[in-house]
C-alpha cells in the first residue's frame, strides 16, 4: 500500500471516530497533494491538464488553510464579484469532491441521512451537509448561493445557517429571460456587494469587476477555441480533469491566471497528434471514481471527451460597462436555467460547432433538474442525428453507481458507434468499387 | 377547465374570467405514462400530476416554478400538448417588494397570453368584485377530549386525513400547501398588486427565501397538537431538511411519513399512522369488551407477518400458556386459522375459552376471528417490555420489513422508524442470498461466524447486492466471507434505523432474523453493545398483542 493510501485510511478512520479532531490532518493531506501535483504531476495526461489539476489543488488547499480568505458558495455563485473583495469562493459541490478524496463521502452521506436528510437528495449536498453537521469540517464567516440550478441550494444553506450559524445571501434567479428578470437579479447582486462591503470592511472597486468581466469574456472565447482543438487533437486527460475544468470555469473565471492556463492549453494541444477516435460531448456531471468509465475515457485514443455542458454552461458575451446586469444576464441565460428546450438549444449549438460523434448524459442520483429532461434532450439529439446515451449513477457516492449496469450500457453504446463507423466505411468502399 | 397545483397560483384571476379551476390531486395506481416521458427519479407528485393530465381533459395547466421536478414536468407537458394552455408562471422566492413587483408583472403577462388563447377578457373591476365575495375558507382547530394531530411538510392528500378521522383523531392544523385556506388581500387602489402581495404573503413553503419564519409559526401552532405528522413525498427532498431541523427542538412527538402518491402505499401509511396514534394515547380509541368471557381469563395475541404467523395465549397472570409459529402461506387468513388451531391445541383450550383476541402485523385486518387489531409497532413495544423491562430500543427484522422502536421505561413507544419499501435489510434479502450461496437460511448465519476475510457489500439495493454476491462467487471468494459481508450489510442498514430513534440501551432484537447469529454479531459490533434476544424472538409481537388483550380486563 502506498504511503498516501495509508494516510487516507488513517484520516478516514480518525474522522469517523472523532469528527472534528482530524481536520488538521485532512488539511495537511490537501496541502501535500498540492505539492505533489506541482512537483510530481500525474503521468499519462497532458501538460495542460496537469497544470489545471495543480491549480485547482492549490486553490482549495490555500483557501482552506486560511479560513478568513473564503466564503462558501454554490457552483453558480458570482465568484467574479466575490473575487473583487480578495475572497475565494469554495463551492460546496467542489468541497464534497475533495472530501471524497479521503473516501469519507459514505460516512458523511450516512451521517446526513441519519439526521433525517432525504436519501433521495443529491449526494453532493448530502456529503456536504454530513461533513459540516458532523463537525468534521470548520465553517467560514459567510456564504452565498443562487437558486440556480437546483432546489437543494437554498435548503442546504438555510439548514447550515440554522445549525452552524453561517449567514448567507440568497440570490433568487428568475426562470424567464427578460429585462425585468435581469433588473431583479442585478439589484440582488448589488445588495450582495454591499453586504460583502459591510462584512469584510472593504469597498468594491467597480473597475476591478469590469476587468474581471473583460477577462471572463476572453476566457470563454479561448475555451471555445480549446474545445474546437480538442475535437481535432488527441489531448489525454482523465474524467476528473473535466471536473477540474468545470470548477475552474466557475470558481476562477475572471482571473488572469486561469485565462493564462487556457491559453497555454491552446498552445500545448497543437503539439499533439490528430485525434481519430470517437468524439464525445458529455452532459452533466462526471463520476470521476467510476472504474468502467475511467477505463474507457482516461487518456483514451479511441474515445475522447471533447467538451461538456457543465464547463461551458454559458455562452454570454458580457457587457463590462454594466457589470451587475452583465452578471445577472449570464446567470439567467445559463443553460441550467429556464426550460429544458433552452438547454437543448444550447447543447445543440455546442454540438453544431464541435460536431461530436455522440452525446452521453450522466444522470446523477438526486438531480431532478438534470435527469428530468434527459429524454427531451435525447429527442433533440435524435433530430440532429447524434446518438445519445443516458447513464444513471451517482457523481460521488459509489454505492449508487452499479458498475455492471454502467458497463453493459456503455459498451453496447460504444459498440453501436463503432459498428456505425464500419457501415459508413463499407458504404464508402462499396461506392469506390462501383 | 384549467388545472393547477400550487397555492401561489393566481386561481381567482381565471375564475373571475369564468374559467373553472381545479387543483390537481393525483390519485394514481401507477406511473406508466411518467415512466415513458420522465426519468424515474422525479418526485412522485410530479409524476402523478402527469398521469392525471394525460387522463383528464384540461384545456391547460398553470404551473409555477416551485421546484425542479415541476420545471421538468412543464417541459414534458409543453411538448406533449402543444395545443393546450400549458403555462409556467415564474414565481419569485423573495417576497419583499421587488418580488411582488416582478410577480405582478408575470401575472399580467400570463393574463395577456390567456386572453389570446381563450378569447376571454380580464376585467380588473370584475375581478375586484369577485375576490370581495370570496369567503375565507374553513381552517382547522384543536378540539378537547380527543387526540389532536397537526400536519406539516409537503402537500398531503386526503387519504392521510381519512385514516386520522377513522381513528377518531382531530386534525388540529394542516400547514401543508393544500391544507391552508387562501389568503386574499383586497386593495381597492392597486387591485392586482394587492392581490399579488396577498399571494406571496401566504404561509411560506420551503422554496421561499422567507421560509425561515416557518419556525416561529410552527412553534405557535404545535402547542395545539398532541403529535405532528411530518409528511414528505418520495423524491421531493425539500421538506426533509425541515424535519431534521424540527426534530432538534420541537417538543412534540413527530412522525415522519413519506408517501409516493400512489394507492399501493396506503397499507404502509395506515400502519405508521395508527402506530403513532397508539403511541400518543394508548387508551383513547380502543373498544371495550362487551361482557364477553369475564370469568375465564385467557386471551390471545396473533401476529400475521409476511413470513410467519405467530399466536400466543396468555393467562390472567400474564404467563404465556402456549404459542405457535406457522409459516405464512399464500393466504394469510388460512395461516392465521392454522396458528389459532395450533395454539389452542397446545394450550388444551377451545376457542370459547379465549376472552379477547388482538391481532397485529400486516395481515391484522384480515383476521376475521380477532376482536380488535393493534399495530405491530405498539405490540412489539409491549412485548419487549414484558420479556425484559430494561429494553429501550428494539430492532425488529422480519421477512418483509425492518423497524427500530424506542421505548420509555414503561414500555410505551416514544419513536419508531420503519423500512418496508426496500428488501435490502430484511429477511427476504437473506433468503435470496442464502439461495445464491446454496446454503440454508440457518446455515448462512452460522458460517458467517467462521469468516476470516472481510468483504464489503457496497450495493444498497438487494437486486444489485445479489449480483455483487454473484461476482464475488465468480471471483472464488469463500462462502463464509461472503455470508459475513451480507450480515454486515444488513447490520449497516439496521444501524441507520437505530440511530434515527436515538440508540438508547438496552437493546433487543426480535423477528426471525434475530435467530441468525451472523447478523446478531454484526449488529452488536455496530452498536458496540449486546443484544437481548428472547428464546422465541418471533413471538414478541404476538405476546404484546396478548398483553393488549389482557389490559382490557385491567390486568
């Protein structure tokens, strides 16, 4: 057994026996991992994805090490605005993933369920609630959540406010995309900025926010270019690389460092060979621990995930001159907001420009907003003649993902794609003969 | 006619335009349509609404953005019925002025679209007259001399209230979104703005930002109830948060009741509600014997479970005179007869010697020779206390369900939780695995004790767990180790139930699975304490039922 594995087991045992007394050890593990990803990056994946992992590891380890440096958020919280106050946004979804590094998700999930939290709730939320409620993880001074993209947000943050005394700002994101909605949300964002000013004793410099928005626009354009290249070139990464990218696009968006990384990836990918396998557009979360999916997609020359809707969930060109309205517009027009046909359209746009061979949607346990529309998306993809596979499982709790079921479905689907290719080739060959 | 589901829907607007409005309350037996059109993990209520709309001829449906499942329901309906008025009303979660202004704007826009759709017109003055005439709907109130029950949580259908009424309990309040009377605010100057303010000013549901105020309101209401039923709907997770929170501070007994809006679950709902009422007021709703058999003092308890039917005859000194355990066959009535004949024969008594018979268990209502029935929860409590008065927590694992019961020092039920929805964690699961391992059920527990390698069964569902076991067999794992892994899987499920009722010692295990030494050892390891198991763990419920019968006569 590796030293790292032993350490993980030790921390897990300690936490389960005495939640709250092992936090320093958990933190030490995160810091050690930060160093590891910098000094000994994972082999077999591209340099860009190595750098991305190192960046996300330091982001979380550094923030957790300084409790006054961050607020809790959800993945759609306006991190650009929070960043203007010199604060980091640690999203609860992202933290749950990090806790699962210690294989503690089942302990935390059971803990939450045993206090009465619904077993059918999203496992990311259950992991987080269990981690905090059990006392295993310390709490920050403040938090913020949007109502987007699920019902769990308001309820989880409210529950933790009551139980652990972490006050939070709630941003109500309207369903409709119209000027009234944008005014309504922009006003809430302004109030939130005032709240941060008062709480943290710092004034908002609007120019900083404008600069963040300029960078954000460039980052989104750069990312689209990178996706384009990733659909043409073999760029080895792992399932978790895409999750890191999603975290970066939400929690570090608007920062120069993150833009520089994407630019580096654009340069780096050009050194890689042409990709000749099947191109997959991934919808929703990626169960990074799942063995079968790992074996098919990690650094695979046959099947490459070229983009995901959770990374590119907004295609908004933001107007820096009206920063609050720009932020509000971006959140409201996010593909996870509004009707499913809005989402299907945006996924359709992505598919049009990236031309994937197939779409895979992973229906994460407890995520009604995403799973609920999966059949509609499949219809849309059928119209576009793109084969789509719906997989059921859990993004974090392995007990809810049955490997046998996932394997059978995935393999059958990939066989179908490969057979389709054979047919096309033989058709061409037939033509040639003719 | 338009259908609607949410209390924030501006129903009166349409009514003033002469449109009939009907609140959709699904009464379905299956989710056949929903299974084709929606993902299975969508809230059962939303699936039920889809079934209703497919069945009935509505001209349209007014939905609100109340939750994720309803948002997806809208998408499905919109696609399914392009010619109908399927409208999604974007309802703010903030009830301050900004929210009211936005909602009023949304309502006005909806009116415009409905006018276009129906050819009807909306007249604000007519609307004002219409809402002025509306009477305040009847609210519930506490009543003396009976059990007062409050209902909280997610929308509750009428079946729950019917069971309460049948058991002569009074509904003191119903704070779910279907139980509250509508609040209509009349503002003659700003008619629609006033009306909107009233709508958003209703008792907030969990989707609203303001829901924090619920605590204070619940605290005030709770005073008028002896107990509270906290209702949640399967795959709707919002209310479970509140339940978890209220459990910490609300000083009223609370029953967590999850339903799925289908008729299939009504038996399970009944058992839980009746057991809850019994725990609140053990005497209140019991019939008195009518002069029958005052002299001869033998009573009987009969427990009709899914695996075994057990009968106990007790004398007036609370001594067990005889008991019988028979396997429940295809017909519970026949097995009950068999158990009755068997126990009478063993005791050397005839049916006439028995003064009173109390039935319990799932089949309790189908035993025609019983004088009354009491739920198995209360009977297990009473039975456990009888065998060992130190017991505070019971774990009962039967053939088709498992439950944890918390008792006070008098043997009265203080809290209970049941798992009767999934086979994992029950005797059935063990039977399945024993078959797969090709050992008898009795052997399974014994060989588990000889295990040398720790194997973890991770699947939470019995079907998946079985395939997991099959792959372990394929990997040449030892039977003993697999058996031990299965016993630990059952123990983990059981531990979850036990934790939810508080883990107070001493512990007792009852039901058929208590005879399995492998499971017993695994549970003991989990709770870090010994389990008291009586000689015949299957008759504890029947013994409790017999004790109930004796109590009739003051013994």
